[in-house]
C-alpha cells in the first residue's frame, strides 16, 4: 500500500499553488495597469519596436509643441503687419488727398503732421509686439525693444527733427545707422568755411567714420565746455591730403557776390533782381545784402523767406535782423576750432535697436523655416521714413512742411514702394513691400499647420502601435484571471482534504 502523503510531495504541491498565485497577482497587476508588463523584460521580444515607436512619438510631440508656440508667434506677427498695412494705406490716402492742393495752408499742414505722428506711433507699437516675453520684430535680440522713434509728442519730435539742418534721415542706411565713437584723446577738429560746407576732421577711428552714410544724423558730445556739442546731418564723408573728414549740412549762407536771386517772403510777395539789384551773400556773417537800398524794408524779424535762383544759397531762412538793405539770418553752423583738435564723441542712434540675425524654426525633421523678419525690413523702414518726413519741421520754422512740398512727393513714392508690389521702384531704395511680408508670413503659417496635421496623424498612428505592444486585452486577462482563481481555489480544497487524511482513516 502507497503512502498517502510525504514532505516532498507537500512541498511540490505548495510550489504549484505558489505559481498559480503568482499568475493571479500578475493578472491583477495587468488588469489594474492595463499593461502587459511593468518593465521591458516582460516584453523582451518587442522592446526594440516599442522603444523606436516611443522615441518617434516623443520627437513628434516636441515638434507639435514647438509648432504650437510658433503658430502663436506667426499669428501675432500677421496681425501686427495687417495693422501696419492698414495704417500705411490710410496715411497714404490722406497724404494724396491733402497733397493735391498746393500750396498747403496751416490747417492742412497741422492735419497731415498730426496724422503722420499718429501713424508713426501705431507702427512703433506694432513693431514692438511682444509674445511670451519675446519681441517678434527684434531679430535675434528677442529681449530688446526693437523700435524707438522718440515719440513723446509731436513738438519734441519736431524739435529733434527740424526738417532743415537736422532733417530726418532720407536714406535707409542713414535711418538705420547706430554707433558711438569715442577713441579717446584729442581727435576732432572743426573747420568752418565761408565759401563751402563746414567739416569735422578726425584723426582716429577713421575706418568707422568712412563707413558713415550720407544723411546720417550725428551727435557731437563731450567736447570741452560743450563748445562744439550739437547735432548735424552728414552731407558727405571724404578724404583729402589732411585725412578723413565729414561734411555736414548747415543752415547758413555761403560767400557769393553779385548773385541774381529772388527772395520770396511769407506773405507771398517776391523780390526779384529788378527790385533788389544783385545780392551779396556773406558766409561769415550770414547776411544777404541788396544792391538797392531799403529793398528789404518791411520784412519783419522772425519771418521766413525763401531764396531761389542763386548758385549755392537757395533755401528757406529765418530773419534774425534787418536794416532794410541787409538781412542776417538765424544760422545753425559748425564752429571753427582754429586747427586745434579736441576730445569728444560722435554718435548716431537709428530707430532700430534689434539685430538682423534670423531665427530658424524646425517645423519637422524635413522642413525648416527662416524667420528673418525684423523691424529693419525695407517695407517697414520706407513707411516709417515717409511718415517721419511729413511729421518733421514745426510750422512757422524753416523746416515747415508748407515750405517744402517736395517732401510730400517723396513720402508718397516711399509709401507706394512700401505698400504695393506693383509700384514703380524708387531710385536708391531697397525692394520690399508689406504685401510680400504678409505673403511670407502666410506661407510660414501654412507650413506650420501642415506640419502639425502630419505630426498629429503620426502621433495617433504611433499610439496605436505602442498600445498593441504594451497594452493588455482586458477580456482575455479577466478570463485568464478567473481560470487561475478557480484553479487556486480547487488546489487549496484538495490540499485541505488531503491533510485531513491519516492512517487512522484506514484502520
């Protein structure tokens, strides 16, 4: 007769029951987590495929997140450019309407200049658009406020840009010029010439000076006792036997004898050579003297007059004194340092403080976008310059817009070039217009949207693939768990029954 139970058989039964219990525990974990395994060891055969799919999903998700941020930036930039386009078109319409009537009266000038100043403010605000702490039109300097036109009020703007000796820069290079030269030592000397434009002569930093564009508004500072400090517009930069020099624009007369010119005064009267005789201009005293005595009687001190028909003294001037035969004018001139060099600085401050470093955005693994748009774009610069040319020059001064109608025609040409792709090119100006800018932004928005759609589809596909590898079938798991539970219950019942048996049962 065989033995009913032994220590070895009892251990073996316990091991089998333990395995069943382990399967139940594993099934419960799978059902609770919905995962085949809690580590890669449990899916060793599919680990490589799973890791590859998870990495691809992570990359696509990051692209999706970056594209979402870029979509916000592009949307904000598009709204800013739309605002600029609307502002430029409305100002151009007003300029064309008012500019058709010549000469302009005081009310028209006031209306145009107020409109120009408002338009400048709106453009400045749009170009300083900031999203998530980053300026969109500052190039790579995303923390730098890109545009500052000094727009506290129209009067201050006109004080800075008087439309005459301190006119707003009339070229792109001049309006963007930004530098500060302070090499130290006595390196600046000033040469006033009664018969020619005055010069600033430099003995240091010559390479930087030679790069200064004509039309740049420079500020001289730090000279002894501020005797030579001031702001001037560069007429030209050149070299002669004595070295490098800067010629500046001034409000003054040049020596000219026996000139046959005409003086037009504020009330519309014209003093022709028949009334004045020949005119003599003194570039040192800044006077004009008529050959006919008392020819200038009645021209009031403080009034304005225009000189035309002379060799080099045409322009608008303000009367400082008048004895009837000779008029002295309010002059803005460069002093003469009598050949002595002095210490000082030369500086220029353009309206754009950002840089031209473009941002590169990777829309996906195959497509990148060059985000090179910034506040120095030709379309923006031309529109800003056109508005500033109208806003500068206070009424009743030598830079009064009514006395310089040529600025209106120039501003209209610049606005046309800045707005319309079909506009005739303006000589010396860079191509570029707001329509092209909007088209570029629209194209970038399309690329980002398409990339986001592809990434969304890819993420969905990868999620399905990952789920097929690591997720359990809940119905199959429940069925297996129930089978194992019944088997475990039966095993415990059998063991319990066997343990109740002994030899006594057979005696």
